[in-house]
């Protein structure tokens, strides 16, 4: 017989002690609780069943220490809760996954919709909980103004047969390590991973596979399909190796985390973990017992319940302190600010605790400022230091280059860092995550090739996905063999990427946009674990000239990073008098100091001036379908052209001194950046 001790409520989950293993779980609804131990990961019947006594309970936490156990032990829970869940107290028959499990097994026997899961449940594994080796692999800690984010899917980034990886490496953390040199060469400073929390691939109503993973069944465990061959304990080590490799290459790793809902769905969904331990604690419900949903996925996590807050904080500490990640992006993050009856809170406790936690203080924090219940809090997001996805930046840049009416005035604010959107916040350049494309929507080339979404392969008769995309096919729906049309699309890709990288705020790029990755017009590829959703590695199908162009733009962005620092307040309207060295911005149109903000205007330009000496940088955007002559302000020295998006051949985009220092011609739907030779020397880039 194993010796059993009372144990401790903290740490949550399972943790090794000097004598064995301590188990702790929050189960406020439980009247009886059993710990099930298993010999093998796919065993149906437990080898031991250990009942908790009320001596093993402190408040809402049940805890016990079992001597003689060690790392690698398989376990689960079973409880009785007075029949809160399901008919006829069916919950007491359920085997439940520890919400704080750091490793999960049982996928070979798991059945999502098993009525009593007698032969179909998942198990947790006792793991080590050591701290990440920050001494040998320190965080890069890039400042926001020097941060360039690249959003990617772990599986899709390396699954292509042309990736050059072994079958064992494809689609895994280890496979991603092999591609870090590619990302470093591109110039990005941070990788943002689509969800890697353990999720259920069968959580799909169409018989297809859940590919993106925005449906977690656990907040602590790396997804099993991203692990190369190994034991159940390999997952954490393999993920640590990925973080180590990123840090060693001066790249930060940010996780896209889903705390707003879970895979358990509504009242008709499966009982896997949270529901069993207390569905009225973990989820928002109405008086009729129905689940409230602002996630679009059947349930909404009650993030401001004290027990839930503790679990979220524990998850973030696990990933940042134990596994070394550098930041988090909160999916539908504003949903976490909803309190009782889903009422929005101005000071939600979950964000207050995150921002005050010393272990989380040095992390980059990002959020979507909207949820599916209509709440949109961009300028007044209820957290002080969380940056937000700026959907207005995406839409307004698309509209301008598409040639829409009334698009020039909004563009001005985006080129300033969106101070009006962020209510003139001096730190708006560190609050606004700027993007043109993301996983959710068209890829860059599809944005310029399709007027409508083409999502039939998703199995919903093209009902899913966003209908309002501000896309434009330029006259032909889909790919074309017409060279002139393709050249316009290439030009527009460069326009959008240049506008993104040259705007104040934090730029975010989408996986594969740099090489022309298409999804065939599918703008909701959540269930497409096929070549449709994979990165392109075949050199014959890659737009290598576009990649070279983006690499150049990224380097220019880095060289000019000081301009985007909040300390200099450059992108605010100038106040006179200014000092001889002070940089200030001046707006123009086709004529100096004569911007055209009218409804049908499609041109905008500005100069950055140094005191009264003259201009050091000039940026001009021509959204018309014909070339335009732009008058230039006086430069502090000779003007050098370093970007011209009308030039689509790599050999054509080298820096050149312009012949006419008084004016410059910008081709139709093109962007030009010129700099004063004595202010910026591109040869040193």
C-alpha cells in the first residue's frame, strides 16, 4: 500500500515532491473525488483508485500527496457533484482530465462525444516543472519600436514536401527550429505562433480536421501533433529547444492563447475537464443553465471568477517561466473583461492581476480588442500595457490602395500611428499592432486576386468566413496568366507591405505573404490541413523577388526604428518654434504643403523635416490609376530614392540619386520613399 499524505493546495496540478507526487485541483462542486492511477497511457482501467477525504480539502481545492510516485505517472480524476452536469448524475461516471495537466496521453482511445467516456478518456502525466534556462538562453527583449512580428502556424510552416525536412520533423517544433535561419535572414524579430495549447483535432462539425487549434482542451500542454517522436515527457523539452533556438537567434516567441472559450462547447458539448470540475465556475451561464456565448464557439470562460483567474495566471507562468516564451496574444481578449451576465468591466481583475504579476511583467502582451458579442474596445482597452490588433489599420490601408472614396483622411491617421483611434495616447505607437493580413482572412496575394471568398472546401456552402474583405481582384477573379495584370498585383503587394513597415506602430506579417502564398481565395482555412494552409517552400512556386523586397523594407524599418520610438513624438503635429535639430512632420499632396483630403483624393505625401534646415525623408503614395508628378520639398542634401514599388525586379530596386531634386514622378498605384543622402546612407543597411 502506498503511503498517502494530506498534500498541499499549491502548486496546482501535479508536482514532484521529495517523497512522491502532490496533486491539487480546484473542484468546488465535488462532494466526492477520486484520483485514478494508470500503468500505461492507453489503459482503460486504472491500476489504483485513491479516494480523497475531507482532510484533503482546503476551500475549493482538493489535494493529496502520494508517496512512491514519480515523474511519468499517468493519472485522471473522477468525482460526484450532486448531478450538476447532465441527466441522472452522469458526471459521476466521467473520468476527467486535470485542467492543470502539463502533458496529456490517451489520444489513441479518446472519443470526443462518448456518452460516459468509460473507454475513451484522456489522462494527464506528471512532469518536471523546472525553470527555463534564461542564463544560457536569455530573452532578446526587443523594444516595441524595434519589433517585427511574423505570425505562423507550427504545423503548416514545415509540412510541405518541399520543406526539405524528414517526415519525423515536418509539422513539429523541431521542424520549426530548422527554419529559424530563414526567419532570421528575413529580418523578423518575433514569431507569433497560432495556438499550441493542446486541442482536439476532431472538434469540427464537418468531418474535417480542426487545423488552427482555436479550441483548447487544456491551457498547459503543448499540442501532441507538434511533437516529433518521443515519450509523453518529450513535449516540454522539444518546445524548450524551440524557445532556446529562437533566443539564440535574437528572436522572441509569442503565443496566441485562447482563454476566452474551450473545446467543451455549450450545454450539449462534451465533458472533458472544466465542465466536470464546476461548469458554473468556469463558464458564463444564464439563470436557465444555458451557456452564454460571445466567442462564437458555444461557451465563454468566466475569466474573472477567482478560481479561473488563478488557472489563467498559472498557465501564463508555466509557459513564460518554465518554458521561456516572451509574450502572449489573447484571442478575443476583450471577452476576458466580461463580468456577471457578460457585462463589460472597466477594470477587469484578470488584467489587473496579469499586469501586476512580477513573473509576467517583462512579457509582450497583445490582444484582439473585439469579441463575437459586439464588444470592441480599441482606444479604451481595459488594460494599461496590453497592445491591440488595429483592425482599422488593416481596413484603411486596403481601402486606400483599392482606390475607395474617402480613404485619404483615415490613411493620414494610420500613417501617424493611429493617435485619433487611441485618443492621442502618446504611446499609441506601442499600442497599435499594425497588420494587412493575418491567419483570419485572405492572404496578401489573395487579397489582390479575389473579390469574393471561395470557402466551399470548408463544408459550409461558403457561409463561413468574412464577407467584407476590402479585397479587389483587379479585373480577373483568381490567378491570371496576363503579365500586365500580374505586374499590377505585384506592385500592390509591395505597396501594402511598404505602407505597413513604414508606419508607426508594431508591424505584423503573415506566414508566406513574402513569397506569394495563396489559399485559392479561401479566407477561413481553419480546417485546411492541406497544401492550401501550408507554407510554400518550392522555389519554383515562390515569389523570391517579393521576398527580397520585403527583406529590404524590413532592414530600412530597422534603420529608421528611432523614428518610431514614443520618446521623440515625431508623428504628432508640429509645435512651433522647434529647435534646429528637432524632427517634425509636414503633410503634402502633389504640391508641397498642400495635402488633398477631399473625398476623391488618392494621393498623400509627407516629409520629415529637421528644424529649418530642410527635409530628411519624404514618402509619397499614389493611389490613382495614372502616374502623378509630386513636387518635392527642399532637402538637407541630395535626394536618394530607396523604395519605388513600381519596380518589381530585384535588380531595379537599388538606391539611386534622383535626377530632378524639385519633383518626382510616381507611377500609378505606387509608393516612393526618398531620403536625404546625409541623413540616411542605405549602403550601411
